[in-house]
C-alpha cells in the first residue's frame, strides 16, 4: 500500500508508509465491526430458536388441577 500512496501523489516515503498503516488499520476496524455484528445476530438468533423450542415443549396447566387453588 505504500507504493500505492507513492504512486498517487505522496512524495515522502515515510508519510506514504504512515498513510498505508492508517488505511490498513481502518480496514481492520471496519471488518471487525462487521464480524462483531454478524456474531451478535447469530447469538440472538440462537437464543430465539431456543426460546421457541422451550415454548413448544411447555405444557398448559389443566383447569381441573387448579380447582383446589384460590
């Protein structure tokens, strides 16, 4: 990427290297953000699936069993 910046108007090689490092850092941050959102949605989906299974497996309380209660 240093060569890219040198070819596109940056005269100083040190400055071009610094800009290349910043550009790579920004790319890494952006990709980490996307992966974090992806993982979060996967966990939320898994929790919702487990909750749906728990709801399906629960039984309703029969009215006859509740006669002794207030």
